[in-house]
């Protein structure tokens, strides 16, 4: 005999794939992945991830696709299995659901009815026709059946549409997942696996990409980004694909006419928008449109979003101060941000100047640094301790890196405008050798003209040994002859130490030559000598350089103290040149995200189905009722698919009303006297 084949829905693999346990497991994984995709910024430049997580974890996260969760292979695969599982579940359950919705369950017997939780006997005077009319009036659909034993069953039901809630909810999940799959990188990954699409890993410009790395306008879905500088035009976007990039051709071109940017008082962007000119490639027609955050533009099924903004290559001017030569003169240097230039300082060493982002507005929470600090701490920060929040616009700033011939780079951040600290104004510059670390800030005091020229001239004077000797000789001439020689030697040594390394050199000298018990007293002695000598040196510097006269007052005293700190800081400055931002012509860049997502319509349809399914499941309640007329007895029973507690109140009411109908019928049947 031929063995019967096991039905498909009864096979183990079918039962496993269509089980609720499997579907819930997939949904749980998708939920966790969605949390990761929400918390962890997606599709950021890889350098930002390296700064945040380090190279080791960045490579691990990139390998498992956490930087582009929703387009990762495993996420797409889980969605495919979820669609399959839900579809198989519907295939298994829809036929019995539909059959049960149509059924009145006319084979229910006396034993089953009496075993129900809500079951009762009614007076025998009630007739099947009266019971059916009553249930119909209560909103039930009814049907009568006469059985072989002579009994009559009146079956009733309402709320059978409740089962559509389960069907709609499962269909919604399938439709939403299919919409997500269409808008994911599913087709792109299939093309990559088959070799039809090859991501590019080395090209920088769109025209350098090979044909197999370019996507035509007929691509069914994509999500790409492009940065456009004011005045420039783009007709492609760049797509992330595995470890490389793809170029997506657009059926139109986009020109950025102007970028607008507004800030809150806290420095956060308040609103940014782009004035665009859109030109259709096929017809040549153009129109102007402004897009801003949450106000995208849709063209031929492609949506353009305002995603970000950046420096677009601004013209910047620097004053280049030669720190190695202690010069009080600067050279003018013109450059463009987001560019790299060779820099020859005439010392035989070659550098590369990598100018990064220029920012025209820097609104930050500023607070005064502490009133007292040790000599070594004076060079470390701009905002050492934060007190009550005070938002200030620090003005334009620029970030640049100076890279030597060995490839070692130091990053600098310089502000153009003087920054107020403790009632005085300073030129601020920050340095760091590791992007993971914060900047070390240096404050250079400005003079009465709002410039650092006086400080630079004083720095040159401090480094001039012959001028120091003149100042020391003039000071010694006024001292008693008995102490003139030791005084001269002490002052010369103090100035020489300071000229070589600032406060740090003095500290090293004292730590190596002065007993610890006498250091505090010696430090005060050195400080008095140093301050008096530098004050005289400042006076001579002003005279020789024909700078504006500066009488002895409190402002000059504070300037001199800050200059001593700044001089110490420059002895540790990790560059032979100080580039002071002196002017700019800002050019902005707008970051646009363009998406083609036909699956969005399916997601909306799925959302509607989900709402309908939720409504049917929770607001339409299936109820069934039976009245069995047998052997002079009437058995009445009710059941509900959900919320049996509702019948606790409803069932006694129906019993009472049916009993009243039976009593009325009994009275009518009795003969009148």
C-alpha cells in the first residue's frame, strides 16, 4: 500500500516557521535592533565612530552592521523570515477562521451546553420562534435546526468580525515588512552578491566611479546623501554599500543658491534651510524651492530632505607669527577651509597645513577661570571651572592641523575675536595631538588696541639677550653698590631662565637646586625680580616699537601677568608658527538627503490595516448563544471568545428577559374566564 503523504501544514518545519514563538522571537530581535538603530547615530562618517568607540570596537560594530542597522544583511534576513513566518501562520489559520465565522455551531449538544460557565434552564412555555425573534432584536444572527430526536436548537452569534482583527494585524505585519524590504538595500545586496554591482572604495569624485559602481535613475529605491556648496550644482547622490560607495544618478539637478542658519541662545541650531533651483534633465524646466528641516520637497517620487550643514570651503585669512624666530612681525596667509596646502617656514622643515572646518558663530557656555592657579596650570584651559551658565558668542573660529614630514599632526582651534575672561580680553588658541582628548587652551592678552602685537613685541624683547642686559644694567645702577653684582647676576639668571622656558623653567630650576623648605620663599623672590624686570622690559618694548603709551595702571598690571602666563604657554606650543585668524568670507555647504521609497505606501497601508486589526480585536467582541428545546426543557447557554466577565452581567439579564417572555406566553395561552 502507498503511504499517505503528511499534509504540508502538519509537517514539523511548517509548524516551527508558522509558530507564534518563532515570530515573537524575530520581533524581539527586530525591536532590540531598532533600539540600537535609534540610540546609535546611523550613517555617520567613520572617523566620528573611531573617535567615539576607538578603532577596535568601531571595526567590530561596522562588521556586524550597527552603523547602518536597517540596511544590514542580518536585519533584512530577519524581516524576510518574519514575512515568511507570518504568511505561513495566515495560511494555516485563515481557513479555520473563515469557517468558524460562517458557522453557527449547530451540532452543540445538551451535555456541552450544560457544561458551559453561563448556562441555565428556562420555563418550558418559551417557543423557538419567540427566542429567535428576541435574539435577533439583541443584534444576534440566528438559525434554527430540528434534530432527529425531535429537539430544536436555536443558535445565535454576533461579533464574528472579531476574527478579522487577527487577520488584519498579521497582514499589516506582512505589508509593513514588505514595504521595509523594498526600501532597504535588499536589491542592492542582491546585485552585490551576483557581481552586477561593485561598491567603489577609492574614488573621491562622482566622475571617477566605474560603471558597475553607478546606479541608474531606474533604481527602485535608494537613500543617499550629498553636500552642495553655495553656488554649486549636484545631479547625483552617494550611497553607502558595504565597505564602499555607489553613485546614484538623479533625473534632475539641484543647485544651492543660498543656505540660511539661525541659532538658539544656547548655540544649538534653531532653523536651517536651503534655497534650491531644481532643473529637470528631460524637459530642461527649472523652478526655485526652499526646503528646511521637516519641510522636504518631493519630485518624481524622490524626496529631498534638509539633513545637515557644514563649511563649504570658506576663504580665510591668517596672521602667521614666527614663533621659532621670536619675531614681532607677522606674514599674511590666505587659504581656503576644507583644503590642504604645503607650508614652508624657511627652516628647512616641510609641513602640510590641513585646514578643516570654519565656523562663523560659536555660542558657548563661558565661565571665568579660578582667580588663583599655579604657574604650570596657566596654559591649560579657557574655561577651567564652570559656574552659572553664561552663553556668549565667541565669534568665528577655525580648526586646522599642522602635519610634519613624518606624518605627525597637531590639531589647532583658534578663535578670531578676543574672548572676555575675568574682565580682560584674550586671544584664544587650543591644541591637541589626539582627537579623543580635549583641547589645551592658551590665552594671549590683547593690548589697548585689541591686538596681540604688544605681547608679541614683548615676547621678542624677552628673547633678546642684549636688551635684557640693558634692562638689568639700568635696574642695577639704581641699587646699592654693595649688592649690585649679586643683584645683577640674580636678575640676569632669572630672566634667562624665564626666556628659555617661562615659569616651567623656573620651577625646574628651583626643584633641582633649592631645598624644599626654602622654595616658597625663593619663588616669591624670583617672582618679584621677574615682575619688576618684565615691567621695565615692557616699557622699553613700547618705546622701541612705537606702540601706544601705556601708563602704569591696574589694566597694564593684569596684562603683564597674563603675558607672563602666555609666554610660558608658547614655550610649550607644539608648532613653530601661530596662525591667528584675521578675516574670512564664509561659504556654506548644505547636506541633503534624497530618498526614493515606494515601499512607504505599503507601510502606510500596513499601518491602516494594523489600526483596523486593533479595532476589530479589542472593540468587536464575539458572542454566541444557544437555546436547546428538548423533552419539555429549555437549556439556554452563552459563551464569549474574550472578556467572559462581560457575560457575568449580560447573561442574567437575558435569562430574566427570556423567562419574562415565557411567562407572558404562558398567560396568553391560558383560557380566559
